[in-house]
């Protein structure tokens, strides 16, 4: 018990989650700007660097959360939920960065309408993740808990939208007369982009569990 008294209680987990959520939203906005200005090499490079910067800053927060988790005696929510949430959030930015790198490494020549649509859905998902995470400190308030669940439902709907766009995009890829190398490139980009919304849904599922257990 003496050992427990020497360890900090609570910790600033919610503040760290909130900071990480801001970087997710920043990374998503930078990624969308990169897609929108893809035909301008200098702007493409600039926004890709912004995605990398957001990912690196978020990585530091993830490391700090995991370090704090080992040092904190009593946490505000379940330890497994803290660990699962910060790692799922980190996966989102990793995938944004991976998507950016795939487009560059594969030397994608043109951004299709479906890449743009999947990117837009991913960016909306990321913004909703930031909003949901920001509500965590006040879940004891019924109206806040309800707002968090509603935001998680929005993320679920967006993930379903991404699935539909992905299926349609894949169908067009194999129906249309697209050069084989470009087909392979676009297929990889579509898969990466769709996985961003999947990770956002993972975050939403964890938050739903936190809401139901703590509100």
C-alpha cells in the first residue's frame, strides 16, 4: 500500500488523448490537402511533410501515455481501455502516413474521384474521433455521454460509407480498361484509405465501451 501511495493518481490521460486527437485531425486535413493538390508537386510534398509531422508528434504522445500508465496507481478509466484507445488512435495516423507514402512510392499519376471520396470520408472520421475523445473527461454528465455515443454512431455510418465507396471503386477498377500497373497502384491506395475508417471505427467501439461502463 505504501508503494501505491508513492505513485501518482489519475494522471493527465484525458489531456493526452485530446492532444493526440488534435494531431489526428491535423494529419487528416493535411492528407486531404495533399490529395486535393496532388498535381502540384511542391504542394504535394509540403502537405505530405505535414502528415509526417502530425504522426511524429502523436507518436510522442502515445509513448507518454504508455509511460504514464506504468507510473500511475489509479487511472481514471480501465487500464486496458487506455492502452487500447491510445494505440488504436495511433494506428489512424500511421495509416494516414502510410497512405501518403504509398501514393508517393507507387508514383500514382492521377488521383481518381474514388481516392478523393475515400479521403474525404477518412478526414470526416478523423474529425469525429477528435470530437469523441474530447468528450471523455465529462462522461459523468448524461448529455455528454449521449453526445459521445452519437458521435460514435456517426463514425460507424462513415465507415459503412467507406465500405460502399471501396466496393464500387474496386468494381470499376476491374471493369474499366485501366492499365495494369495503374490498377495495382489504385487498388493499394483504396485499401489503405478504407482501412483508416476501420481504425476510426475501432476507436469508436472502445469509446462506446468506456461510455457504457462509466456514464
